[in-house]
């Protein structure tokens, strides 16, 4: 079966991380990606390019030269998608900007996606938005003790790439119906709000308080290894009872003493022994691995999220595989990263011939619909809980789908409801009852998409697994998300965000000697986005063929892609990236520094200090080592306040930003609120709640934040009416098939 994007032409102007990664995600599903590099090759010479530039062809163009700009214009004129991540205005000045290239006289079918660091309407638009600068601006470097902690995970770039892939797939769906492309802007700063998610949520202006004692924690074991244990609701009691911790819990020990008791028990066995015991019980626990260990892990290899590849520079190497998986149109690594400019002759030869456009398949109408949203008319049944699955449903709703969220009336709290269930309709339905299951099937009869993230075997036990849903509705798209994927020795194990972080190396990297949970629930939200990408691809495939399919993604897949800057293992590899709670950066010109009144991040390239009068003497000292320069900058930067240094450094052509110390401060920033990235609305039973909002801007079919998350179960009457059960609500409530009260909306 051809890949879903086969025949699609993507022009990739991207540099560094976001643009190349986004184009890679499209190339993994069959797009013909032409990568345009400047003379000398990619601006960041990193082993990660072996991953990000796979499935691409290469041509070098000097966009400062008129002849090469003309070639670029010709390539864009015959393309379906353009991806670029320059600062706002750069492509416009080159005559290659979105407005000109998508005009009716140019290429009105073009989807042009810009990924700047800060948006065109952001007053920081011209700042050099290196990843470290964006981390400082988005609260990624929160304090551990008296100073902030640097993380090498590129949250802003990775989430911009994820959102770009999702949005391009959505825009392609819209184009298949309307015949028109559109302009897309996803600033990396804005994209980060998707991963901030519920951790930035404020109730009446205040963040949710942390529990005094959290049973989900990293635990020391007999062999010196650490194990991440997650206290899931169903198996937690049985586990702590089996190890005798229930008596200490019931004794109401102070949190510090309770933690000591827990640690003492866990030190009686090795991490592997505990992992096996916990797995046998069906609870959640995994050894905290390093990234190098993840590359050798049996689950990583069996699930093929890690595989061996060939590369013209690295040779044989081991690295990330395919993230979003589709059953009928699977993605693949068809070819390695090309040598720079390797396909120049064939690309120029293709330009000499007129572009060949595929004809619409029989029954497909082009240009016949006026769309207000990309997924107008699409109906989704969302059975998911917690974060990853509901994020997929929420994103589909923000792109215009009608999403019906089904929760169990037997739960006490719909976790994170006010974050991940906005823009949806809510019904509390008992699928373990005969009539509850009948109602589910009636909803499926009207649906295009079904989403679930049950533990392995639950959907089969309920009789609502993919095979049975497909038997009833052959063109259904069925999305499934879990922790480890659907194949491999860990496929049946449960897990949450922390498990995905621990198994893949994220916690060891962030915590070093003692693993630490990363600052964002990045695997959850990213998995929701990658599943959404898969669903959008499947919808596009169905428009052409009428065929549905199974879509899956997993937290471990997302954790691998988030670390794709680092996860290439090859001869001579050195695992020397910054790590631990003492990390401040990757070197003297890319790190956190303290000013007289706070912290800032400095990002500069070699030689740029010389352009700053206040620091030029440091740049001119040829005898300084990197450590000497670091100490000198520490001393110098403490002499002035942060605002003064940020202004000075940016004016001198470097990148700098004040460190935003908390997500509460980020979410209440007037600029953030004015740009619609954080919105405050009334929520029933809570008052004013501040949440994040969609960060993607589309010119033709814009995303919408949708209504606030409704009270759980409050849409039962309207949902039932649509399936011919108007007037049945009171009886169904009386018979405990449906509930409308008694379930708390969790923040």
C-alpha cells in the first residue's frame, strides 16, 4: 500500500531542529521532501541530522543570489507544502514569503508553514530565538533550590515540529475539500504552551497545590539503581499492602518519615526484581534507564521506535524510528540522509518539466466546499482518560471536529478535565451495562473516529476493540494510545508520563545521580499530538480511498523523538551532553547566567561577544579557556540587572531572555494573555480558570479554543437526542446507565 503522502511535494527550508524535524515527520509518511541548504550545508552540523534529514533529497541554494532565488520560487510554485523557520520577514525580503507564494497568481493550493522563534506580531520577533532563549521565556528552567535548571530537551522546537506536522495534515484535509491551500504560522514560543498544558492551569489566579506526599516517586534499590513507581488507582493499594507500606500510610506518618520507610523497603531488592514484581501485579514501575540503555532496551528494539540505519557520514548507526503508526499506510525510513546537494541535477531537471498534479479520485470533489474549519463535519467518539488520549480528542475538536467525550459514571474525578476536555461534549456512560454499550454503538454509527487509551485488553473485554468496531463501521479511523506501543515485551504494561520519561532516559538526564521528573508532561501531550497527526493522515487517506484504519502512538515513541537531538549511537559516540540538576547550559556562550536581580539565558555564536562593547574585552582575550570565559561572564553579568543585560545582548546581535521563574508568572504575563496563549474563563463549580489555548494560526481554517470544559455528563440530553433517544435520559439515569451528577471535574 502506498504511503498516505506519496506524491506530495514538500520544500524544506528548515534549519536547526523544528523545520527539519517537521519535514521529517511528513517524509516518514511518503512525502517527497526537497531539502534546501545554504552553501556549506546545514547551519547546525549535528549527528541528529542523520535522523531529521532522512527520506529527503538535497539541493544547495544561495538565497542571496538572484538565480538561486528564482530556482527556489520555481520549486515553491510546484510544491504542496513549504516549511521554513527563519525570523519573521526574512522570506518576505527574499521574495519567497507566504503571502506572495500562496497568491492566486502563484500557487493558491500551497500550504506554507512558518516556524519562527517568536511570532510576527510579538515584540520579540527579531530576537535570535535559540532553544535556550525560548526555554528561559517559557518557564522550562524552573528553580531547583536557589538557581534554575537547564534541560537539553528542546521542548519549543519539538512541539513546533509536532504541531507543524499535525497542522499540515489538517490543511491537506481541508484542501482536498476546498481546493485551497493556506498560510500557517506556529511560533516556537507559542508552540510551547501546548506542552505547558495543565501545569500552567490557574484556578482563580492560583496554581494547584502539590500534595504533601506523593506515592509516585523515584525509589532507590538494592543494586544502586533507581526505579520509578507510579501509584495508579486500581493497583496501588495492593502493591503497598504487599510490601507492608499500608501500615505506615495508615499511621499518618509525616511525609519525610513515610518517604524514608518507602525507601528502606525498596532497598531490599534490585531494581529489576522490583520491576518484575510490579509488572506481575499489573501496577506501574520501571527502571530509570539512561538514554544509551534505552537504545539497547528490548522494548525499544521490538517496537522499532529504535532501529539501525545507514548514513553517509555516521555509517551504521542506531536511532529513532517512526512515531505515528498507521495500519494500512505505515510510515517507513525509505532512504538515508542524502549528502548535501546530492540530488541537484535531478531536481533541476524536474523543474524543466511542468509539474504533474494527481487527478482527483472518482467521487472526490475539489473546490466544492466552503470550510470554516479543517475538520468541519467530522465526528469523534473519545473514550480516553488523563492526558495523552484526551489531548488527541481536544486537538481534533480545536480543528473543528464534533467530539463526544465518554467518561465512566463510576469514576470519582475526571482527571485534568478542565485542561483536556474543552471544546468537547460530555456524557457519563457505563459501558459495562448492556444499554450503555448499545448507546456507544449508536454513537459509533455516526462517527468518523474512535479514540481510546485503555490498558491492554480492556477494549477487547468490553467488545469495542478495533476489529469489532471496524466490522460494524468499515471506514472507521480508530486511534489507540498507550505507554510502550502495541508490540514488544512491555506492550501490555500500564504507564503514565513518568514511566515514559524513566524508561527512555529523560529522568536520568534531568536528575543525573538521582533521577528527576522533567519539567513538563511532554510525552503525554506529544503522544496526543502524534496520534492526532496519524488520525489526520488517515482521514486524508479515507477521502481518497474510502478506507479506514488503525492509528497508534505511545509515550515511549514520543520520549524518543523528544530526545532525537541526542539519540544517535555510532562508532565514536560520546554521551557528554549537559545533565543533572546542577546544569546551567552547554558552554559559556549557551547557558544561564545570574544578573544582579535574577537570571537570564545567553545564546551567542563564536565571535559575537566582540560586537558587544560591554563584553568585547572578554572576547579578545585569546588565552582564555572555555572555563575561564564562563567564570568571567559570571562575574561581569552579575554587575547589572537582567533587563539591562537582555537589552544590551540582543542589541549586539546575540540572543538573550530573562528566565521566567514559574508557569504561574508565564500564564499571567500580559503579552501572553494579549496574544491569546493563556485565556481565563468561567468554569462551572470553579469560577475563573486560566488555561492554555491553541497556538497555531491558519489563514483559511483557523483553530478555535472552543467552549470551556463542561460539567462532566452535562451534554447527555443533547447527545442522546442525536441518536434517537430524546426523552430517555431520566430512565437511563434511574437505571444507572448514564449519570449527570456526582462526578468531579478535575483541574
